[in-house]
C-alpha cells in the first residue's frame, strides 16, 4: 500500500493540512485502487528558517478557499437576489447554462428569464462534491427545489444538479440540470 511523504513549511492551518492529506489519499485510491485505510500520508513540516530556494528564504504560500464554499456562497447570494454578492464570486468569462440551452452571463438576465418560469424557488442541498481538473475545480451540488409557480401554486421535491468550474477562487462556469420543465403545472 502506498506511503505518501510531503514536506511543507510550517504555517499552514490544520484544516488545510487535513484537506491536502484527504485529497492525496483520494488521488492514490483513484489511481491505484488502494483502499483508504491502506494509504498513509505523512506531512513533514520544516520551519521557514530551514527552507530556502535559490539562495532566498521563503514563507508558506497562500491557501485557497475551498471551491465548494465559493459555489455554496454564490447559490446563497442568488437565492437572496444579492446581485453584488454573487457578482463578487464570478470570474472573467463567467457563463451560466440552464435547461433548454438558455445561456446567461449576468444575473439580471437570469432573474428576468426565471421570472417567466416560477415566482420563487429554493434549493435544498443534499450533496456537494469536488473534482480536480488541473487549475480548475469542478463542484457538483445536488438536491431538490421547492417554491411557487407563477400562478401561485406550490412545487416541491424537484431534482437539480448544478455543476460549477472554479478557477483562482472565482466561478467561471455554472451548468444547471433540473426537472422543472417536466413537472410544471
């Protein structure tokens, strides 16, 4: 079974070290089909004074916010119709793709389009997953929708999946799949 040894400068919080160890374990399991309890990860920490590259002392680098937190924050902002809050989380070239091939690059157009489909909608999140794509992280958020149609009648338990791509702590893509059209009154 694999033993993964990493050397880092001291200074990273336990949460970041735990995330790193978890991701390394997952990478090993997915690459060589090792069971989780067969993968050992060691993090050897070195004092910043004991680390030098190119005759220059270094300090620990920054650590990014988890991509899933960024995406959940955006869904929360959209749910509250907080356009500035959602806007702060998106990156250059941001695009949203909704069922039926509807494409949007700004939230005002999204809200205008959705107003013809339902009066309000709320997401109930069951699952959040991250997948790593080089410099980007894909985040999958799934659950159910509840809310109210434009005629005032309620709906609930409608499945959805949102897939995001996050690059540099900014969301650059959101793809949405749901069963709203199939259950519309």
